[in-house]
């Protein structure tokens, strides 16, 4: 069986890059594990572009069901501040009637 690897060194198989010296906070896949550096004393944070969302006052691992309920009731989507549709509220009402929602 013939060897299909290229003979040229720069065309060799890719190797996994070393990650030992990289800051994990710079990794976008791990960013949710670290506290936001731009929070104010009251726990509110601001985005780099100055926009805020309905979730800015949430502190990781310290949220309550009441806060989630208020964020769901919106008038705006808490993630992007887009207005919520009537269809969203219809689905929300149906979901809140489910038994599992009461265990929140």
C-alpha cells in the first residue's frame, strides 16, 4: 500500500496547537465560566457598544425563578431587546400550564 502523505515538510499533517500558555478567558467557548470584567458595583454590566439587555442585572449562579419569570414576561426579548410577538406569549402561556414549569 502506498504512503499518501506528502513529502514536503510544510504539507505535513496538522497537529493540535499547544494551549498551555493561552489565557482561557480569551477563549470564546469558555467565556461563560468567568465573571464579566465590566460590571459596576450594583452588578449591572454594559456591553462594549453601550447597549444593554434584559439580562444585564442577572448575576451568574445567583438568579431566582422570579427574575426569570420577569425576563420571560418582557415586552422585549431579554437577549437582544427585540419586541416579543403575540405568538411568543401564546406559547409562554401554554408552557406555564405544564406541570414541569411549576417545579422551577
